[in-house]
């Protein structure tokens, strides 16, 4: 040390009593301030880290692929449902025509002189029913069935010796389904049981 540096050293510590604990604390503080560089990854550690990243990426890719497949299936199912029931409005209109054919048959049945007309209209009505059935339209059974609000619309009630309470005694308008969906419920008269 030079005489000048000795003087500076003396000035710095002049009047201080040496305390070993204080000296150790100062050294430790100096070590905390100096950052020791981390040990570089070993080859095995790097391989393990990269394997973990690859596994996580594969899981994310599989989840995205499954989500996309579920979306495609949902869209296909929705499209098929829309396509399947796209004809609902036209079926409703055609059913009104069928109702008029049935009324014509009933009117012709009242007068025997129109038997040729009646047979012709019956054939047209049968052909019409066959065409509807070909496209998934079918009648909802009602006469004598237990009343079901999912398929029947009650327009009135009446006592009936022939039908137990809660069953359909008379069908005013026949109901129809398109595949498994009700297009028009059967309008029915529900029995209240035998008259009292």
C-alpha cells in the first residue's frame, strides 16, 4: 500500500471499533449485490425441458383437433336438422288440401248417387296420403288413445260410455308428424267417462 492509500484507509476506519459480526454482514451484503451466474443447463436437463414443451404442444394440438371435430359434427347435425324439417310449411298447407278431400268423401258418402265421385276422391286422398308418407309425414293416432298434450289438442270434453275418462272420444281434425316432430296436433274431444 502507498502512504496515501494508508491515510485514506485510516481515515475511513478512524474511531471505529472492530466488530467481527459487522464485518461478516458487510461481506454477505456485498455477495448479495454480486449476482453469481446460473449454472448452464446440462444436456440431460435441456432434453427433459424440451420433451416437456413437446408434450404440452402435442396436448394443445390434440385438444384443438378434437374441438374442431366436435364443431364439424355439431354443424353437420344442425344442417341435417334444418334440411330435414325445411318442408314443414309446405306440409302444413298440403294438409289443408287433404282435409278438404276427406270432407268431400264424407259429403259424397251421405248421397249414394255420387258413388263414382266418391271412389275417385278416395283414390286421390289415398294417393295424397302415400305421397306424404313417402316424405316422412304420418298421422298421429288419436281415436281411443289416452290424451297426450304433446300430440293432441283438446277442443272440448264430453261424457262417453264407450271411452274411459282421459281418452280421446272423437277426432275433429287429424294431427300429423313430420319425422318425429309434430306439424299439427290432432284436435280432439276428450272423454270424461260414462255419463252420471
